[in-house]
């Protein structure tokens, strides 16, 4: 079912893990430890979740690889020109997020895969699709990346369930990640019109709240609304919204390097789900207005 869901060629390309974090660690410690050497370069982006930063930092400390970072432009999109300049004869691996969990930015992963392949067909590519699989259709066979990871709970499944997709030939070349007793582009991102309608409505309503700053690209984004308010701390606002029955996330969203670039410690994040409707967005706006009043703005 999972293979069919993401367009994999075979169920043999699906590895179940505990979450996307373990999936990335598996690739870093199995493929990375066996294939990379000191001086080899891995390219990440400036909007990665910590789960797609720390495993590579650990590998850097273990074997001496070099990490290079694709900059995030002021319009909250990746600097693709800079990415192409980062590619070198030492580039062995590229690992980037499909949809930013902090911004909603839909990154041009098919273009990233194509550019890396054109530069050197031997470069391996991992895509963190934890947000992408719930906000749009994904076809890993068409995309052409070597690995694609995501987590079950964002798909309304149980916690403690994650997926690592790996091209069969690449998986076959990797040594075991753990030992045990039984072992001897093209991305179809045609988004539902419904989510885009709700996102457009939400962004227009957010403009009605004084003193709010929105973070994210103007176009090509998923149903994630990241913002701060000049009149209140993100944690205080989240607490008031919670009392109003509105669930948002508050914090750095495990993207501290991105937060530092944006000049903030944290943002609030409201995410659209399968169940969201206009009334939910109206409730969010009413809750923000109440929070602004209570916090003395």
C-alpha cells in the first residue's frame, strides 16, 4: 500500500522505521559510513528540520565529510543558482526537504534532482517528504531521487511509524544498519483545489490582524501558515489560542538555522488539515484578535 501510495516500483523499496528521523539516520549510518570518506561533500539546505541536519553533522564528526548549505532567499525560496555553484567534483550526496515544515515552501526537488544528476550521475539524493506526502501527491519513481523519507503521524497514522523509500539497487548496496537474530521530475504535485482555496482565504484573513508578520513564499506553498505578532510572545499567543480551542505550534519547529536567518527565535504555525474549513480559519482570526486584546495591544 505504501509503495502504491508514493509510486515506488516495488514493495521491496519500502523500509519501515520509527519515524523520518530514523530513516535519515539509517541512510547516514549505512550508506554514508560505507560509501563516504574524509573530504567528500554533502549539500543540505538552510530550511532543513534538525532531523536532516544532525545525522549529517554526526557523520561529519565521525569520518570528516564537509557540509555545504543552500541559502534561503529573502522570498523564502531556495537559491537555486547558489545550489548549482555548490556542486563540485567532491559532491557525493544531496539531502533536502520537499516542503518546509516551518514555512510551507514547496521546494523544486525535481529540478534539484535533475541538476545534481546532470552534474554527476553518481551523486545520491535524499528528499525529506514528511510534509509533502500529506499536502500533495508524490511519485518517487518519477522524481528519481535515491531516497525519500516521511513519517506516519503526519498522515494521520500512528506515532512511531516512519518510511524510508530507497531505490532497490541502492538499498542492495548498503550494509545492515542494525544487527538481529533473523538476518544471516517529475513530481505530481497537482494539489487539491480545496486546500489552496483555504490557504488563500486564510492568508487574506490573516492580513486583517494588526501587527502580524507572515513567513513563507508568495506562491507554490503548502497549507502551512507561519507567523509572529509584534504585540505578543509566540508562547503566550499559543496558550491563549489553546484556551480558545485552536491548535497551533509555537517554537523554532526544529529549524533553528532558518529561524536565525529570519531574525526570530520562534514562529507560530497554523496548519491546514483534511478536516479544516473556513470556520476554523475564522476561529483562528477571532482567537488572534482576543490574544491581541488580552496582551494589551
